């Protein structure tokens, strides 16, 4: 965080000033109830154990529950102390938070350095009428670059957010506001995401860990044993397709439910000429405000299944959104939606049409590299394993080996060609446009002035092929954005044209200024 802590050691009382005139405020007392809500998991585990065992709870399960309850009691006690020793105030020019029991800590941040304000309310927060406020500053990242206040009254949190993001000249209406609302016809795109399959296995793994933690073996539960007995190895030809269909059905229902929970009451709008605001959420509500000055670009993302269905989603490339994990949740501007809508929202966020011009293709040797990597890392290992097992156990696996090799080679060829066709770059006005990826085709429009540094990456194989990967360092979003497999002879010229002033001293040989020698591009060695 870019704020600073300050302590006074003057012998007498300080002179009155606006900073000292501002009144210190406490968090809402309902913070205590929020922390008591942490006891719900062990109580839920007790109820689940009693339900699964018919009321019989083993000594080991009791011991586990007592340990969990004790841990949550300690966490709750720490929360009570934090509430009692935390207060805050907003002066004319600073946001200050005091905390700590034995060692008092004062964090003071100038208001002009606050870039984003995030209001988040879980179901328990909403039940109690409170919310969590997080203010991100310029340079927020892994170093804890945000101030967080838990359990403020919802109305007070809204007023505090408005005050924190206020700037000189703010309040004027935007001439070209961006407004997007949820359209429930977009629900058809929900099943075209990773959660259709991955969500089912993630949920199953979580249930298994909970049951195993309280001493219940899932394989010994009555209905599970009967299912394996009746639909086990004797009916694999029917069981496997039925299981796949069940996973897809459950995954689709879960994806739709997750879509509704995340994007309920979604609205994207320019709150004023300087701030972009995203509101969404059903059970856990979220309101993220991004300062226009920290908005460095827009990412149009098209995962493979979503792209096949004609959909896309949009993320902001902005500073002050926290570390990478926090950035994933706060940077979302549009849920999976039609690509035309995604382009409209992306262009409105940039307040200029999203760049859709033809991009410069990359050298054709990049296609060969993708084919070779697919064969070496996907087709060859699987084929070798099946062939070895077939030679040891049964000839059936030998047939599986050559079938896998044939299908895998065809799939790798198709994916490699698609990945190569996706590769492209270009410069349009103030934006550098980069496109890459096949499992997720990403088109990035990045402000050229936001690029702080370049990294040229090569390996023995890429140097032999005459390729280089160019990485732009940006103090926003994911912080690094790659341009893979550029022609080595063109990489330095592209970097210099996209962000003038960074590479010139390296492109000009010694004595060139005196002799009038021309600049020459760097080459991969």
C-alpha cells in the first residue's frame, strides 16, 4: 500500500486542523454477530454426522468437532478484540484506520490515491444489514495494498464509498456512459464454461473431505454401496455413459445456479465522468468501483466452449484491484454473453470502439512448434503408457493405444492450427492489441502508455526457429501480458513502436549519435 503511518510525539496538544477535527468512528456492533457466524461450520458438521449415522456419533468425530469449535472460538475472540480496537475516519484529504491491541497501528492514505472501492456482503452480512468495504490504492498488489473495514451499515458504506472516490471535477455526467444490465437469455451461455464438469468434481471433493474429516467413509454409506453393487463392473457399458450424462446434467444445473448467484441484478455503469461501477450478486452482493484514470485496457476472453456457442466475456485491466486472486473477481465487467454484446461493452468501457482490425500474423514456424509440443506432451505419453500396459496385461490396451494415437494426433493438429490462427498483434491509435490462445482465446486492448517495461524471452528451440516471446510489464491487471512467438527480427521494432522511449538506448549502438549511424534492431542470439 502506498499510504504511510504517522505518530506524534509533541509535548503539547497539536494545533486544530481539519485532520484532527474529523471524528473517529467505530465499526458497526453487528460485527460481533458476523464473527459468531463462524461457528456455523462445526454445528453443520455435527448435524451432518448425526444424519448420516442415524444419531450415532463416534468418539473420534466428537474430538474433531471439539477441536474445530475451539479453533473457531479463538478466531471469534480475535475478531472481538479487532472490533474493539479498530476505528476509522475520513478527513478532507485522507482516509485513516487505527487498529491493534498492544501495538497500535495507524494507516493513513491520501484520498487522491484511492483507485477502487469494493462493497461485498455475504448472506450473513445481508441478513444483518451490514457490508464489507475495501478501498484499493494506487499500486495495490500482493503487499496488502488496500484498507478494509468489516461490517459497516449498508447505507453508511455507500456514503463512505461516495466520499472516498470523490475527486476534483468529479460529478459531471459522462458524455458516453456505458450501461449494461443482466439479460436472462444469456443463461444459455452458463453451461458453456469450465464449471459444467470441473464444478461437479470440485463439489464432490469438498463433500468427501467434510465426510472424511468427521470420520465417515463415503464408500460405506448404504445407498452408495447399493449403487456400486447394482451398477458396478457388470454393466460398465451402461454405467459409464450414464455417469457422464449425470455429470453433465449436474454440472449444467450448477453452472446456471452459479451464474444466477454471481450476476443477479447485474449493472455496469459510469457513476460519473471518472468512475466505472459494477454491481452484481444474489446471496453475496458486490459493488466494485474503478477509477477511469486507473483503467489501462480491456480483455475480451472467449473460452473454447463459449466461443463455439458465439459467446464471450469481458474483464477490465486496471490498477488497484488487489493481487491476482482478488483481481479475478473484481475485474469482471460482463458475464458470459453474446460476442456482439461483449464487443459493445468492451468498446463502451474504453469509450472508443473496441479494436477489431486485422492483426499481423506470426511466423508460420509457430504452427510447427504447437504441433510438436502437442505430440510430445499429449499424444506420445498417453500412447506409451497404454502400449506398455497392453504388453504387460492385455492386448486390448494395445488397440486402445493406436486408437488414442490416431485420435490424439488429429485433435492436436486441429488445436494447433486454431492456436496459430488466433495469434496476432497490432497497434491501433493509443492501444496495443494482442490476441492468443485456443482453449481461451484472449484479445487484449492495452493502453500503450501503460507499458512500463519489456522482457524478451528465448530458449534454444525458439532461437533456432527465429522466434522470441515479448512480455509487457504493466502496473495493472495480471501485471504481465505475453506476445508469444514473434519473429525475432521484428520484436524490438514492435516494442519500440508500441512504447517509445523504453528500448531506444539499446537499439542505438555506441557512438551513433556522433557519427549519425542509423538505429538497428536487436536480434535474438
